[in-house]
């Protein structure tokens, strides 16, 4: 049990560090661009696009982590007045909807990203019925402004028939879509298992705003 707890804590630290690093990098790039504009009358052309991608990564990773921690805000006024058995039934119904929704998001994310990575999309409108037999590889698509880093040149023979990329290929920043949707699905499945086992009775358990208000009231001596 101790080993499992330590493993979970290590994963938590990795996720938290990644989220903090992305936020810090966004801040650094934005600050550098402001200095370049107002001090040197210049501009970092790729700064805006990079911060947009980083913000998307931050939001998607943060959403998955919040599911894991039960940190999404929600309304549970009705749940709180129900006895344990109906509360568990509603929780199972809710998690079923969340799992189905996350599965659809994963399919859509894969289908959007796949051709950019020279991979087939799935067949079927709602449920994957297989993969495309024929498709147009689109790994040659590039982003608008972010230059291609030299340390990634090794992917050119693999993804672009040996042709050089001038800008970063789109499949790299877009890869966050299927990755985080798969992670989100996994998080919801784990939450569903916890509800089935009786460890939790709801998906949303965060009351951060209420806790902060109570803390402020306590500091002011209010009841």
C-alpha cells in the first residue's frame, strides 16, 4: 500500500511539474515578447502562436488532472440530500455519461490529428469500426510561425520524405489532443471504478470557493 501511494505521489509530482513548467514557459515567452517590443522595437514572431499552443496544452492537461483530484467545480446540492444508495446510482449514471463523452472526444481527437501524423483516421461516425484503407498523409503541414528546431530534424526522413521543414510540423503540437483525451477517458474510468467500489460517491468533490469564503470569514471573525 505504501509503495502504491509513493508511486501515485511521484506521478502527481510529474503532472504538477509539467503543468507548472508550461505555465512558466508561457509567462517567460510573453514577458520576452513585451520586452522585445517596447525596449528593442522588435517582435518575436512565433511568440503568440507558441503561447496559444501552450495554453491549450495547459488547459487539456489541467482538465485531466482535475478529474483525477476531483477538483472540478460543480453543484451537488441535490446529491447531498439523498441517501447513500440513490447517490451512488446517480454517480454511476453521471460517470457513464462522462466516459461515453470522453470516448467520443478521443475518437474525434484521433481523427483530427491522425492524418497530420501520416496515420489513418477511424471509420464510423460514432464508434470506431476500423481504420481508413486510403488516406492522404498530411505530415507536411506546418504551423504558421514557430520555426523548426534543429534537434527535431531527424523526423524529416520519417515524416516528410526527407524534405526539410521550415516551420514546426502540425502533428507535434496537435499530438496533445489524442494524448489528453485518452488520459481523460482513463481518469473517468478510474473514477467509475472508485464509485463502483464505494470509495467515492460523486465525480465532482471540490468546494474551493466555499472553503475560501469560510477561511476569509474565519479570519474576520464572522460566523
